[in-house]
C-alpha cells in the first residue's frame, strides 16, 4: 500500500501480570520522542529524566515498559512519595550508573519540591513531555481502548470518530467507555447511531475534557 504521508500509530505490547490480559502503549508523534529518548537513557544528564504529560497519557505504562525492558529504573507518581526516598533513589542511580525515569505531575512547575537537594537534581534532569494527542494518537487510542474492553466497533468507526473526538487522553478514554456503555445497556452493536449519541453525551465534537489503561 502506498504511503499517504500522514503519521500513523503503532503499539508496544506490555504484559500486565496483576490484571491479566495485555495493555498496549500506543506510539504516535505525541509520545514517540519520549520513547526514543528512553532508548538512549545513558545519555541523559546525570542519567535522570522527568516524564510528564496530561492525565491518562500513558506515563505509568511508559515507566513500566522502561523498567521491564531493562533500560533503567522508574519512579511513578513521584510527587506523592517521600522526597527523601526519591533523593536516595537518585543517589543510588548515580552510584550504580543506572538511568532513572521519574514520573511527575502533568506540569512540572506544579510540583513544589521542599527538599532543596532534590529540587536541584530534578532541575538538572532531562524533561520528557507527552504532547496532546493528534489524529494518529486519537485513532490508536480508540482502537486500543476498544480492544481492552472487548468492544467491536463497526467499520468506519475511527474515520467518523477521530475528527470529532476530544483532544485529551482522558476524553478519548471516556468516549470509548460511553460507546461501550450505550451498546451494552441497549444490547446493540456500536454503529453510527451509538457513536453520535456518545459524542453528544460527552459534550459534542471534540471539545470535551474529562479526567495510566494507558
């Protein structure tokens, strides 16, 4: 098939032993730079990077992939942890010359670090940001969330939904959940009428903001 020149999404399978099944990291322009940087973690300043992005953008899945792939260690939801413990993890990473990926809040400036030594270390870390989802990411997420739910979307679903879907990770997840809910409650397949109703229920075509499956 000839290339259209448009970006497209691919997926990285990630086994989830706690819940069974398989979660997938959807890879598209919004996050492919982050993943590429993670593959070259030895080049990070002090082998440390701070990963951030909007809610449900896949930060936790990337952290798990990073650790389980043997690329380094990861700290998830770091702003909720004891700062001394994070500082000690940073020191161990330097001693072991092992990269450390720290998952922080959606906006780094909102993380008010009280421990000066930790603040200075985080200030020197590489900042990795997951961008807002573009069309390729929206399409990939719709398919991934539907797959995780066992939801069969009729032909043409992404063609119709992508230009109308919310431009937030949480909003896309909520849209697929609403499509699934309507279909299950009414025992009908997820076709055009269901897609339209789900969009209406979430506030219309692409403007909803609701808020790591991914």
